[in-house]
């Protein structure tokens, strides 16, 4: 899908620029041609000969080159490209892009570029969470630029948290998904993602470790294939693809209501949220106090089973795909879930596989359907796993490619 595509790779001066050569390699392996445009500061982290050798192209660096005639290269390279990817995007260039500043080769090229732009931010957590960066990112997203990540994890500065550039493979997968065929145009798909928070009192809740990454990746792949996507999400700290309609919920009851409302309008539902089975039977309007008691018992009552309700009661020809996270008798339990909830497919992820399940950027999934043997896939990025789930949905919907 990237074969023959002409990609401008913008590189700015963040530590993650040391990974940009790998992005060039991956794009070239997919058959794309790469034109690098970088800031002067990017060259503090990666060298010109590496970028030129791997891209097999000169690097556009200077709007006013010293030893050459002035040109309008910032315009001509945009005419010859299909997409622009900025990875890493520093807080500084994100600010310039959002504010309309064009004072170097990269920001000037961005301003002149009128085709899809992908932005992979990378910075220290404190920078990423600063209100200014968040405002700028939101603005770029509203202008339909496509944000990739950032992910969470160990950062080069010694911090751990949000701000880590998405892995090169994930970034290239996102571009590939964007250029893939629009096989799902005309289809509407409901996706659920993230955890649910079940309130105990105004300051406490029962939750789980779901990050929402798998469901958000599925929503993004569906949208890239032309589907209309409604994403019902629990509380997460990641941004949704701007092409999807996001319905933010908090509790299982809210998610249940939103799904019941959306499902009749959809051709399929992919239920990737980790919905709490139980919620506190009583919600205290006041913060529970620890004084005068050595223990606390919270009575729980059952939440509605959204997957079962859609699969066995509400389904009118729609395809319903559920997720299962098991710790033992995995395939057997997934099969039970498939039958009991009348789902068409269960995507099993195991907590026993390293790098799989909650929080990780990777997953190893097993597809369990009504007919065949379970199909186990190796550990891969959540974007790749999402593409496999969407391929399976297409097969169930009988979509012609
Ligand atoms: C060692 C080091 C690492 C840095 N890493 C980042 C980074 O990951 N993200 C970021 O936004 N800025 C980072 N900075 C700060 C930028 O380099 C600085 O804001 C610079 O002006 C960005 O220039 P540019 O956006 O024009 O490339 C780093 C600075 C240093 C000294």
C-alpha cells in the first residue's frame, strides 16, 4: 500500500530523532520514496550522511542555502509528495505548526503542504502534558492532521510516562493503513475501548488497567478503511483518531446506554473495552472516612453484560466481535464466551504472554470463531493486531476487496 508513495519525512530536534533512520528504512522497504526535511536541531541527534544514505536523497535543511542559488524547494517538494510524516515532532515544531510560524525548512514545508500530514510527537512527559502543547495538539487534530501517539514508557530523560514517540513500525503501519483500500466505505462500526470506572464515593472508584490502546487502534484502522466509526470509550489518556466519532463514558452503565443507542445504526460492533463486571451497590455522596473503622465492606452488584446483550438480544444481522482476557484455559473459555454471548468472533489476549494485554503497545492475539481452529498470531504492534481483527471483520461481513 505504500509502494510508489512519495513521503516527506520531517525530523525535528528531539532525542527520538535517532530512530528516524529506522523509519526511513521501513518506508523504503515498503516501496515508498523518502524526502527528508529536517530542522537544524535535528542534526544534533542524527547525522546528515545517515539520512542521505538511507533515503538515497539529499536532505532539505535550509530555506536560504549558502552555496546554492535560492530556490522555492519548500514548495516544489510538496508538489511531489503524497503525504508528510513528522517524526519526531518536538514541542517546538508542534507549536510552530499550530501557530502558523514558518521560519525554517520544516515549518515552511508544513505550511505549504496540502495533503495528509502525520505527526508523531515525542517529548518529556512534563512537556507533553503542558497545557500549551495539549492545546496545540488539539488544534492540529481539529485541522485534520493525523496524530500518531505518543505512547507511554521509559523516556530518554529518565522519566517514565506519556511522551515517548510511537515505535517506528507502528508509525509506518499507520501510514500504510491510511493508504490501504477503502474496503469498508458505507459500513458503520461501533467500537468500545478502555476501562470503566465504577464510583465508590466522589474521589474513589473501582477500575482496571486497560489503556484503551487496542480499541483505539481498531477504530483507527476501521476509519482508514473507510468505515464510519463510533468509538464508545471509557476514561483513557490517549487521543482518538480525528476521523472517528468519540463518545466518552465513565461507568459500565453509561457505556451500556451508549452502546444500546448506537448499535441499531451499525453493521458491526467490536467490543474491546474492559467493562467492570460489578459496581458498588451504593454510591456515597460524601468521601468515606477511615476514622472509627478498621475495615470496610463494599457491596457490589452486577453490571449489564453489554457483549451478551448485543450478541444474543439486540443483534439483527450485525456482526459482533468480543474480546476476552483470560489467565487460564484460555481458548476453552474464549469458546464458551463465543457461544454464551452469541458473538461471531472472540479475540483472545492472554496475560500469560509477555508484552501482551493491558498497557503494552504490543499484543499477541488468538482469534476464536464458530467454525475453524483457533488462529494464534505472534507478538505484534497493536496497530498490526488491529488490522488482523479488521481483516476478520471484513471476512465476516463478506466485504469484497
Ligand atoms: C538532549 C536533548 C534532548 C531533547 N529532546 C527533546 C525531545 O525529545 N522533544 C522535544 O520536544 N524537545 C527536546 N529537546 C529540546 C529541543 O531540542 C528544543 O526545543 C529545540 O529548540 C527544538 O528545535 P526544533 O524543533 O527546531 O528541532 C531536547 C533537547 C536536548 C538538549
